[in-house]
């Protein structure tokens, strides 16, 4: 395995922006509806539980990298051997491709609902992917730079939510625990699509200068994500009633509709357009992870793999035409994300322990 040159690695603190940028995406625009249906005003507890679970999962991922190899691809070879290692690498690559399809198609749906009803899925995806390919060809440090700006530049949108506070009523949050613990846990799992993304750490870890120093920044990234989701949950459930949230598909852009300035009456147009900056690193990082896994699995350069994967995403995105098809695919990717982060990664850590003992006995 050829080590990554220092000139291509990133400082530990930048891991915060990569992790956080991957978690903040399309999910935050409409997560309120699903959790409102399941846990109602106790949904804020689901957000906290989801954040804790993500922190535990991230801890296990760091253990996988410490006891296995530098990244997931080499760890698969270490645990399963070359043949099955390639198989698991390709499956993981397909997972990241699926996440990219889910992100880009859902964002296009939001644009069609709120801004441009006749927006072409194919041509918008084509333009979006061209931009992503241009950024990815600049190297991983360029992608991280985009992730940095995707966190900093749209941050003003979180202050816009405060416009809803004077019209909100928070008395319905009390008394606590209106719903059973099982429903609260179920709602935390429904947040899976919103919280997944930090598993990209398993792929880009060799590009971190000092992984030990990066740990605290990765944990802070997830904590920041949890805080933002908790903040928006309180604002949303204070402004809307539980039955209203159960029927509003995109609660976050709907909240932006109440913002009125003397020079601007439809602020949601600005918010949704700004969200393009948030979505961009999601696509870049997932495509980069998928192409890097493919490069380390079959005899192909990462650039060629990137073009192939982008073509797959472009064609696949065009196949989803109805709202129900998109929702079904989103739920599928959310379930796969849960399986990958909370079942497969802990099992992989167990397999690493076994593989280390077997290899030690052989030596």
C-alpha cells in the first residue's frame, strides 16, 4: 500500500467539516414529518438518541481503522482475502452510489415542487455531476475545501428559523414522554437517512495527517449535527402542531415562508437555492468514495471510475418519476445505512479481532 503524500492530506480539524457536511443534506429539509408521525412532541428525545448512536458508531469505526488497515478497502482484504474482499468493496461502492442517487434526485424534487415545476431531471443531474466531477478531479483537498464553505456560507439560514419563535407555542412539549420508549427509538431510526454520511471516514482516513488528533473533531462534527437537528426540531414543533407536521412534506422550507423583508417576500426561494451549496459536498464525497473503492478493487483509474459512476447516477436518477418511487428509494437507502453503520461495522470489528488472532497463530 502506497502511503498518501503529506501534500495531499488534510489537517485534523478539517475532519469536522467533512463529517458535518456529509450529515447535513436533504434530510434536514423534511425529517420533521416522519418523526412527528411516530414520536410526536417527544421527537426531540429521538434526535438525542440518534446522535448518541452515531457517536458510538463513529467510535467503532475508529477502532476498525486502528485494528484493521488504513481504510475500509484494505481492511476488507485483510479480513476476507482478495476474492471476498473485492466483493465487499464493490458492495460498499454501490452503497455510496445509491446515496448519491438519493441525494441528487430528492434535491431535484424539491426544486420541482418549490421553484421550477418543469425542471428536467436529466439535464439538471448532468450539470450537477459535471460540476462535481470538476471538483473531484481537483483532488481530495479541493473536496474538503467545498465541504468547509458548505458549512460556513449557508450558516445564516439557521438564524432565519428564529423568525418563527414569536409565533410558537412550546407548552405542548410538557408533560414529557407522551409516547412509549419503543416509538421514540423507532423515530430515532427514521432519522437514519439524515444522520448517515460519516461512514465516509472509513474511506478517506488515509488522507488525514493525524488520525488521533482528528478524533475529537469527528465527534464534534456529529455533535454539531445533533445540535442543529435538535434546534430545528424545537422550532418546528413549536411553530406547527403535531397533526400539521404529520402532513407537511417539506417542513423546513415551509418555515422559511414566514420570513418577510421589505425587499424580499419569498425567502424560501433563497433558502432552497442556498441549499445547493449544502448538497454539493454530499455528492462530491459520495462519488469520490465510490470511485476510490472501485479503483482499489478492479484495474481502473479513479478518474475513469468517476466517469462510470457519474454516468450510472445520471441514468438512475432519471428513472425515478413519482413521489412514491423517490420515498421508497430513500427509505431503502436509510435502512441500508442503518445496517451498514450499526450492524455491519460492529461485525467487521469482531471479524478483525478473529483475523488478527488467526494470523498471529499462523505466524
